[in-house]
C-alpha cells in the first residue's frame, strides 16, 4: 500500500513559497528523492496487512466526508472521495469490513440485537456471496486476523457483515429506528453507497446484503406517505411518524434508492438470493405504478422504469414480472425454448405457499404500468425509449422459455399502446417545423423522432395477437399510416407525382412486416369464424393501399416486405372467398344472410408479385432473373383478362416500376411486353363489352323495375385505363433516360391504337407512316425527328385554336336573339349526336362482324373529321412532360 505523499508535511515545509509553481514542483521532487519515499516503497507483507489495513482505512476515512472535497488542495484533480475509494478498491473484499464499520457506525442503532448473537449466528448463512467453502474459510481467517489486531472490540453486527444472508439483514434492521434518523444522515448513507458501487465495484460483492437491506427499508419509508395521500402532516405527527420530509425530499430519496437498486440488479444479478427482497420492494413501488404516466413527461425517464429494465435484462430476475419467484442460478430446465422448463418451474411454485405479492399479481401490474407509458399523452422521448428497451428485453426471454409468462399476457395492451405511440410520434413530427420569424436553412427544425423501434416490436408481436377484432383494428391503423397524407383510400389517378406516406422506406418495411405477422396469425381464426361484409370490404381496401405502394417504394427491404404482406393478405382473402363458396351452396334464404361474394385468386397474384421481387440466393444484391422473367411470362393476354380491377392493380404498378428502371434492360423490356399484352387484353374486353351492351342493353343492369337497384359497372381491367395506365405512361415521359421515355411513348401509342374510342383526341397524333407518327418521333434518337413531332403538335394546336375562333365568330353572327341562338344550338347538337351515333354503329358492326380492328383506309378517312373535335388541353397534357 502506497501512503499518499500529501500526509508528509515535511515536504511542504521544505518548499520555498516565494518561488513560482514550477520551481516548487522541482523542490518537492528533490525532497521526495532525499526522503526515499517514492523509491523505497515495498509491497506490504501478509503478516502486516491485518493490522495496517484497518489503520490506513481509519486515516483515509475523514477524507470521505465530502463528495466534492479536494484531496490535494486547490487545483488538485478529482474529488477526495473518488480518489480514496479508487485506492481502497485494490484491497480484498473482506478487508473492506473496517470501511463499512466506519460507514454504518452513525446509524448503528437501527440494528436490532433482540435475538442475541447465538440466535443471529443460527439464522445467518455462512458464506461470502454464496461462494465455495474454501473461500468462506479464507474470509473467516482474514476476519479473525483483523480481530486479533484490534485494540477496541468491534460492534456485535460487524462479524455478520460478510457471513449473514439478505433475509437476516432485512429482519435485523429496525424500521422505526431508521425513520427517526435525520434525513441528512440517510441521504449521506445513500450517497456513500452509490459512490462505493461506482468506484469499488465488484470488490463490494460479499458486503451487499447489509447495504441492500438498509437501502430497501429507506425506500419503503420514502414511499409510505404515498399510500395515504389524504393524511395531513399534523395527523401523521400524532401517529408517531417521524419522517417529516417534504414532497421533493421524498421524491429524491425514492429516486436515489431506485437508482441504487438498478445498479445492483445490473452488476450483481446472480450474487444474492433476492426473493426476500420482493415483498418490501413491491409494497414500496405499488403507489408509484399509477404515477409513471405522469412522470413520463419529464426529460429523464422515471427511476422505476430503469429498475424494471434492469430486471428484464436477466432471465433469473425477469421471472418476478411474471409473478414467479426469482432464481439465483437458472437451471437448465429454464433454458428450454419449448416452454417445458417454465411449466415445471410454475408447478414447483404452485406447490409452495405463495407470498402476497405473487397472489396480488404485483409483478405483472408493474410491467403493465410501464407498458402504458407508451400510450401516455406528452410522453417524452427518453421515457419512450426506456419502455421500448424493457419490451425488447422481454422479447429476448423467448430463448429461456419465459416469454409466455412475462410478456404475452400483455400482448393486446402492448400492441394498442405501440400503435398509439406511433401515431403520436408521427403527429408530433408533422407539427414540427421552422420557428416563425427565423430565416435560413432548416437547421432550427427539431430532429424527427423515429418510429422504427415501435414498428419492429409490432412486427415481432403480431403473431401472438389471438383476438381477430383487435388484429383487424390494429391492421387498419397500420394501413392508415401507409396511405399518403390527405388521401382517403383509392379511387383517384395513380401517377408518379402522388404524395408519399408519412413513413420513410425503412418505417414502411417494418409496418408491412407487422401487417404480415397480424394477417398470418388471424388467417386460421377468421377462416373458422367467418368475416362480415364490412370486414371483407376492409380487406379489399387494404389490398388496394398495398398495391399503390408498389408504384412508390424503391428500396429492396420495403418491396420485399410489401410482397410478403400481400401474400399474407391474399391468403386471408382467398380463405374468406372459399368459405363464401361453401356458403353459396346453402338455400337461398340462408344465402341472403351470408356476406357478399368476392373473387378468388388474390393469393396467386401475390405469388406472382413475390416472384417479381425475388432476389438471388447465390449472388450478393442481384435479382433472381429466372424467377422474375418467368413471372412476367405468366402475364399473358388471357391471364390479364381473367383479373379484376384490384387483382391487376399491383401487377400494373409493379410493371411500371420496372419499366422506369434505366439500368436493367432485361426487366424493363419484360415489363414493357407484359404491359403491352395487358393493353391488348383491355382492348378485347372493351370491344366485347361494347358489343354485348349494343345487343342487349339490359345485360349487367338487372331488372331495375322490380329490384329498384342501381346498375353497377362491371369490375374489370378496363377501369384501370384512365386511372393507372394513362397517368403512369404520361408520367414516364418525364424520365431523363431516353430508353425509358421510348418504352412509355410506345406503350402510350399502343393504348391510343387499341382503344381509339377512349383516346379520340390523341388518335390524330398516330400514323401508319413511322416518319410522321408523333409518339415514334418524339423519343427518336435524331433531333430533327423530335422537331418534326413538335411541329405536328403545334400545327394541330393552331388548327384547333383557329377552329374555335371561327366557331365563336359564327355563333356571334348567327345568334342575334336568345330564341334564335337556342334554336341554332339545338340544331347543331342534334346533328352532332346523329353523326356520333352513326360512327359508333358503324364501328361496332364492323368489329362484331369482322372481329378485327378497323381498316387503315377508313381510319385515315375519318381522321380529318376527328380533328375538329380534338381537345387542346389533352394535347398540351401530353406535351407538358416532354
């Protein structure tokens, strides 16, 4: 042991105080060399340690009085307490007994000696931290040697600092006497204990029992006023309660005691048998549970949550949160992933008398109170992160078979609170922005909080949700997060410029993973119980939202998660449709009570989407081209015609996404070919529907006179032409890549040629001659061909403007009176309607008889007549992206 040189006053007396600091330091070094204090220090012999270590402790102990005192005077680095404790950390654990004696002497009156030393020795458990007998014998020998060197007998409780167990010390502390101790003395003990844990560390392991017992009783005294909030200070004084601390002082004591318990549970999880501690611990923290939601708004998380996080970090201690006794050394039966070890442990606990905290279920109540913090309004980011850490620690207990006993009973509440936390976090992030009146970059914007951890937890817990109604509500909330802000869920055009969802790609991937887990878990239950019409419509709306995401997501993880979620949702929809098919065989009276029928085949579409998003398992970050190209080959014309609107929507959007990829020629060409086949199938469906309605107009409408039901349009692929195909093709013309623009222009030309009745205004831009076709020239490699296309477009626009000017002039010339004007308008409208009907009948008869497209000659003859009805807005709508 090296005695600090500060105690050698002769050195300071020989230093000249009139010189500068550097010369004083040189003089001190010279004096030290003369005295031989630094060069002649030798290791202390084992025979001298029992007498010298207590003496050294007594000499250094006065320097521990103040936490902020300096050891070497003004300018000395570090505090005196930290320096002395760091030096004493080199001693053996048993040699720290004199330090504890000096620390506990001011409060030694709290130790009760009613049973006598013999009874105490009988109840005490001989052992240093439950170590081996050899270590116990060595510790007893060191204590005997130190006792032989004492001049003053040690207190009676000193011999039990090492050998007594935790339950003995809990019973030996007189709580009434402890409550009569001054607040400053109790606060000083907690400060000293906290500093010893920080600086002495694991050397303090055999001496934890007495210190922990005193800390536990101080916590119970600090929490006692919270159990009787209506009792006034005067009545408390009449009842003999000497603890007259204020509210703030009591809060400080509670927080410090919980911080000390957190450090003990973290550093020494398996040193002691903590089961005697739980009755007092849960009785103390019981009034703190309802206060967690109020304290969660502070900048720092509540101290109780940190203690719970320390408990969940160790499987042996996490058992108490499932109303099970803690285990100091978890047996091999506990580490059983199938849960058989947990079942045997629970049976063992059931055969023994249970303590009160187990009967009341305080362990699960404590964990439930911590989980409820997530749904608290105004919860701070620190408290939210502390709660998420607790849940993550609980999920790791699955390897030890404790997940079912600890966390799964709170699955419903946990999922709802996680959902509320995500919504509140996104709402708070959406309301943030630049401060009013502050100019410049967005440096003053608050950091956007992340919901990645919440969504990851929901993804892991979704498979354990057994309530179909709760799973459906949670899925609806998650799908709402995936919708773009301000959207109402489908029905509008789908272009490349639509707003993105509130989450980024990483958050969307986690949300889709949570949806996949929820839908997989509820598929079997909904198949057995059945679903209502509203639930079926909700599932189809979810399908539409996930389909729209395929046209927006770019990262690999998000698109893969989207495919997995659609596979789970497709299986769920098909299971409902299979149950409806069985219900269709019931009598008509019972069929009316069954839900509406929906098409099957969503699972097959989801499998194709999964194939289009597959990645190679042999090459790093490379698509699985064999599976992707084969999935595109499945999308033939007949296959497209068999899909309804919702089934074809994700396939079309995914094909457009691949067609915008300028770096992958194979996928871009495969997607373009699939979209071309889809256009041909749409044209065939459109012609067949037109001919069918021309022959029998009542088909598809039903008997409206009898049923009084409004006719509905058939849910076919043709409905996606104005909503998906045209906006997506037009948006692709904005691409910087010439190859991408060529693919989109070619697809737009095919749509105009295959569906001329739907694109009358754009038909004049096409031509059988490639030299004069607008769509072929506008994306041509040669610049003069592009100029030729723009000249054609400008000429058509100028012709339409001249035509409108002539029409306005003719109307002003002929309409001299209102009556005459109405007469002229009626005649013009009748002539235009008659001409349009004749053209439609000619076109439908020719298509029905021949079954082919109109001849090119007829198309060229009708083109000059159609130029009179071209919309300038449509032409400029095509020219704007270019």
